[in-house]
C-alpha cells in the first residue's frame, strides 16, 4: 500500500510535534519534585532595572530577584536564575526550561491564555516618553511618530492599542534596546514602564520626560496552565509576604513607593487554578 508524499510528510510532522510536546511536558517538574531536587530555576528579566538586571558583581539583582529569592527560601531550595528577554519568557516556562516566572509579567488577557497568573504582587504604569522639546499631551499629538516598544511586552500592547493606527510602532528585543533606540534617534518616542524616566535621565540628564500615561498594569507570578500546586504555592507565598511586610519593604527598596493596593480580581484573568 502506497502513502502519498503529502500524507507521509503530514504524519511525520505530527509525530515530531507530538514528541516535542512530550519532551516539554516531561521536563516540567512539580513543586514536590523541585523540593526533592533542591534547586528552583526562575525565569527573570536580565536587563530591565530595577525589576531584574545583572549587577556589577555579575549576579542577578532587582525587585523580582529579591521576591524570587524569598520564594525559593519558602520552598527550602537553592535558586538558579535564567535571564530572559521579553519575547521568550512564556516559551521558556511552557517548555519547562524554567520552573516559574518572576519576570515583570504584566497581567493581560492574551497572556492568561498561555500561562497561569498568581495574585498580583507589583504594579506598573505604561507611559509615552519623548524629548522635552517634542510636544505631546494626548494620543492625537503623536500621529506620524515612530514609537519604540519591547516586542510582545505590555508596552507593545498598550501603545499599539492607543496609537497604533496613527503612529508607526517599531518593536525591539528588550527594554535596553528600546531605550537605546530613543537615545540614538531611531525613534521619536518609546512606550515604557514607570522606570524608563530614571533610565533615560541617567543616559541623558534633563533631555526626556513622561508625556502620556496609557495604562496601569499589575504583575503576577507566571506558572504553567493547570498546575495547581505551583499556583497555590505562589499565592500562599504572596499572601505571606504581604502579611509579614516583606513585600512592602522590597517595594520601597526598589521602587521608592508604598505598597500599592491590588485588585481582588481582574476580568478574564484568573488568579487561581479551578
């Protein structure tokens, strides 16, 4: 019996895809397995101060690093950080390359289709930053501008939703590349989080300012869909560090603000595995 070439290739592709999914699923460890192994692999942003960055000693540092270190301590395991760019955070989690994400994961409906969020533990504001000399007070003022954003980020979505029909959105690999694009004149403005102002001022004091606020977002711990043990561990941990004051202390340390008030729920973004 002959099998035509198209059907054969289809079967081969499906077999390969199934094998890949099987390997990814097999590499995803449970909470108890991680406790037994003794090491937690955490996905984190590698170049987005003060959320996550590598310090002058070559060690992972920042707000998310401090929170993740406390989580590893709660589990009684060592921590291993895996620095990630914006676009590869979710793939690293879903393929089992990391056990959990403390990676500035803004909570969006689209991402909630791919990962499980915890309760929020941080807040952020997405804004437009540009040179002081360039006037922009409303979305209509940036028509025709080229605006940089980190691709697949909350900035990408917020800026695209707000002005993508009238401005040209240019997407870069990460926050550092986006900021550099503004400084070097590749774009006229950037969509950034609440710390872009500090980073831009450090690069060129007095040149740039925040123009328009687009969106208030909340960050959650990212775990794989359906993994109730990881979700419950993350939520229990967040409740604990809120109650103890540790989350407030770390927020003040890195952000210079009091602990924000977090929503009890966000439409279409569940905080728990049912």
